[in-house]
């Protein structure tokens, strides 16, 4: 699978050092700074035209912080219109259908590897009852992509066990348009795809070399993969475009807690209102996260002679909840000061 970096609209390799990418105006990715990864554009190819029930989902994992990733739904449209040639474009998520472009967010990046897997599915087996259950469930959470595990609980509460079971079976077993396209991004690690600000174009079922030999392909200002000579859009396969940016967004600050709660939901069998459980779980995860972060900072203090250990202590401190920051601030200053 091809995962390629875009520098000044030109397609280059993600293996190249950011220092070699001249002319970028984006703020560099740095420890202690916010990090946002979002979808910009999808160009999908399907064997059939007409209306399809379309779902796009993402698995996001930060290597040093999670052992598994929950599946989050980024887009659902029960009437996505594919052209006669079997093409569908998603450039604007809009307001009519459920959609959220966010793949990953942290308010203070710690240098971990980010691993993403994207799936695009055609839910062609959903009858009216399943479609209604899907629509009701995904509209109950605002501000963040909803996880499939949370979707199961909402469907269970709203429509009963049989509907919830069928809905999850459809999501897990239906036809794929893009089947598990993976992208791993690493911070300052040679000979690996590098985490750097800018746009990334992902093309399943092909290799990087097809687009790096010569200067045939470029990424346009509106995020389309086009022929540099003719301006014609690439049409052989489905592809999508991501944006990596050092950008703060307070609305996304529950993202990490939300992901952890989604993973917890997959391992439990609670019968209460899932919306209340999510909020409770987020509060619970804040406390657990604070404990683990303080543990990390104390461990970093033991290797204070390492060049970047104090920088990492400062970056980790930013991830604490506001209340815990006030409580722990004196000790954090001691760690950074080396006393």
C-alpha cells in the first residue's frame, strides 16, 4: 500500500527527513505541542454505481500508550451516491449526514509512534430497522467520532438485542471498499515513515514507487491526486488524503479518554444508559490517566541526565487534567529544575 508525503503539492517519500522538505510553512511537530490528524478528502471506487450505504472508520493507536485500538466511525451515509462509473468523493463532511474528520488528537505530543488503520465499507445488508437504529445511535454523541463498541450499546438500549447483534455483525462482516489500509508514523526515527506536518495521500493496493518515479503525480490545492501534465484526477483505485498538523483544539481534548472508554466497552457487559456510562468512563479515565502520567514523570526524573527528559516531563505535565496540574505543579517544577 502506498503512503506518500506532499511537499509544495509535489509527491515525495515519507521516509525523507523533514529537513529535506523545503518551503513548508507548517509548524513542526514537537514534543509538548498539540498534534491533530484529520481526513481531508476521499475518492472511492466501487464496482457498482447508484446509492450505497457507506461507512468510513478508523483505528488509531499511540504505540507507547495503548495496547489496542477501538474502531471509530468517521462517516456514515445511508444514501451515498456513486456515479455510473462507480466513483464517490467526500471532500466536505457537511451537516446532513453523520461525519467527523478527526483521526487522532493530543494536546501535548510525547514523541510516540502513531498507527492508523482506515476502513471503508459498503453496508449493503442493512434493512430499514437497522438503518434507523444506526441513525439514532450515531446522532447521540457530538464533538468526537463514535466508536463501534459504543454504537452496539446504543442500539441495544434503543432497539433491543436482536437489532444490536445484527448491526454489529453487519459492521464486522460486510463488503469493504478499502480493506484495512494502515499507516504508521514515527517521530525522528530514521528509515521509517516520518511524522511531519503536511498532507499525506494513501493509495491502497499499490506501492510508493509507482508514484515516486518521475514527476507525473501531484496533490492539488483541493486535495486531489492529479496528473501534473493533464490535470486529470487519478482514477485507477480508491485513495484518501490526511492532514498532520501541530494545532490546538480544546474541543478534541476528550479524544484520548473517549478512545479508552471505547476499549473498555468492548470488555464489559453493562446494561445501564451507555451515554451516562461514557461520561462516567471519561471521568474515570481522567483519574487513571493522571495517575499514569505522574508515574511517567517520576520515572523520567530518574533519567534526568538524558538530554530530552526534562522536555518530556514538561510535555507530559500538559496532559494532566486541570485540577491535577494545580495539585502536582510544585513537584513538576522540582522535576524540571532537577532538585
